[in-house]
């Protein structure tokens, strides 16, 4: 299965998130089974998106394909990324208690998990 797909989309909405990132909502035409499978395989994965309001040229596709995903993700440290993810999880779970305490408990759980794997 291919790890890329090009679809015509409409940028339906966009909004800032608490962690400084942005949420984009894209709408497509009806998808073929193969397109759905590719999109499904990318769910919750770091992906690269190009938005352009006209036809895409061959050299643009080549430039897009050469993007190094590590460079995209390098703007924040892995610990900042984990903190952002835990913040979103705290939000989704109803913002119970203070995030500072939630973060401390989750990090302790992670530390214990990996500490138990040590010999």
C-alpha cells in the first residue's frame, strides 16, 4: 500500500489549539476504497500536507516528496511533544483537576512502566 495520496480537498475550517498548534478540517469528494485504506493507514500518524489552490506541478510533487519528516517535527523537543499530547488527553478526559497534577501522575506512570522493564 502506498504511503502517500493526493486528493482535491476543501479547507472547511481551521482553529488554534491550546498548545499553539492548529487544527485543520479538510473535506474530500467521495473516496474510493483504496483511498480510504491509505488515509486509514495514516490515522494518528505524523503526516506531511501541502495545500495549494491550483493544479500541482510535477516539480512541486518532487519537492514535496523530498521533505524530511524529521525536520518538520524538530521544532519541538520530544518532551514538549509528550506534554502537548498529555494536555490534549487531559482536555478530552474533561479537564478534571489541575493539568499540572495530571501531568505529574501520567509522567510517573510512564516512568514506572519503563522502570519495570529494567533488569
